[in-house]
């Protein structure tokens, strides 16, 4: 044993906890394999408390891969790493995240959609009870209360797998461990929200209907969907858009088509809008790709999926055909590529953000 190894061995557990708590999350997971002592220390509640005090809490960008594996991009170390998931059913998608937890959806079993909640860092997981009425979920959203270590999940959809104009809504509350039926809505715009994630901002969930890009909100207190008719798409040529949440405000990002006097074909471009506080006006942010990014835009299959990273004000643009991800920093006005990943991502999954936490419990 050399002198450096000997110094680590002699460190008291409490001091070792404090030193290791400054490591990036992925390094902590690797350090659990060093020895039994480190595994015990790095899995203890006291270490989690130390880590929570000093952690920078920079969100990760997740992509779901075939075989029940999540690939996580960590901005702090600029690397991808895999997070295996162990669940009691066949996982088909990761549909929402909040407060260090992931909401996962299974393949259809007996015609019903099954959901589970998991913390991939602690392997804590929970298969949720079956939805009482909904058989075909359209919209799924999740919100977590880190003070009480509880969470709620919104699911809106139909009672059958065939077309139905009535959209039902159910809410799962981890405090009670059960679903609460909130009623139904016949808003026409809800019919165009299939496969959408709902965003949580100040007491309401928000989602975007397609192809008119109409913003809808769900008020948890009134148990009602509302069509925010004033929040229309800022331009008629907008398509492949996504509604994002950033520091308590709504952000709209999407691809636009435009013609110039010298071009017979449409030229692709990206625009980002922020909703002006207290108004229904979309303010355009400056977000024009440089020369190197035009090839990326031309390579898009049919969709441009975007994802907001909270806290750092960055937007991720993902291409389905090449699985390349381009990140735009809205505060610095700069673009950069995420590192390539050697894994094969699941078809038609655009990724989501995840705030790693050792304290969140499913």
C-alpha cells in the first residue's frame, strides 16, 4: 500500500463523506465500487445530506436506450454515462421527471398503461396502481415537492384505445398512494396533444397542441383544462415546436420555414421565444445557428425536438436521423455539440432533463 492509499484509509468516515460529496454524481457512483467501506459510506443518509448541501444540482440530459438503459449526459464533466433501470415490467418509455425522480411507462399489458416511478441513483422504484379509468394516455406530467418528499403525476387520455372526444384526467398522489379522478373535458385542442409532456409552473400544468401550437393549461385547484386562446403561435410558418419551462416562465422553441428572393427552396432556421411576464406576448430571442449548424438542420428527418435545461438556460436540439444533439446557451448566445454516444437510442425518443438527487424517494 503506497502513502496516498494509506492516507485515504486513515481518514475518519465523517471527513471522507465531506470530501467525496464534492465529486460529480457519476464519479460517486463509480467510487462505490472501490471497496466495501466506500460503498457503505456513499450509500448512507448522512452522505446524502452532505452531498445535498454542496451539490451544484446541474440538470442532466437523458436519452432512453433499448434494453431498459438510460444514457445520461452530465454537463459538469461533458460526458455520457449509462444508468441501468431495474423494474418489474417491460419498460417502453421515460415520460416525465421531477425532483430527482423519473416517471416510466410500460408496454401495454392487458390493454392498460402501467406507470412506475424510479430514482436511478438509488435504485428506489415503485410500480403505481393501475389507472382507474384511462386506458390510452395522451398527456403526462409530474411535479415534486422536495420539502415533503412527495410527488404528483397528471395523466390525461381516453377510456378506450379508439378515438374519443372526451379526455379524462387522473392525478396520482404519492402521499396517498392512489389515483384521483378529476373529470373529463371535450376541448378540441386536447385531441391534438397525444404523446405530450406537461410542464409544471406555479400551480398549473402546461402543454402544446399540434399542429396549431395552441397552449393549454390544467389548473390543479379547479381540476379543469383551459385553452389559452391568446397564446397563439408567434408566426404561421412555425413547425416542429416544443413548449419549455425555464425558471418559472414559458419558452417556445421551434423550426421555421422562410423563402428568400434568391432561393426557390425553403431555408430552415431555429427561433426561440419567451413569454413576456404578465402578458400574452411572445418575445423573440436571438438564436440563429452558425454555418456549421446548417448541415445539422438539413439532416433532420421530420421533427426537431427541443429540451430546456433548467438552471443553465440552455436548449437541446436533437436530430432523430443522426442522434446528434446541439445545445444552445441562451445567456451566452453560443452553440456547441454534445459528445457523440456509442449506444443505440430508442427510435423516436427525444430525451428529457433530469435533476439528479440521492434524497428523492419513489
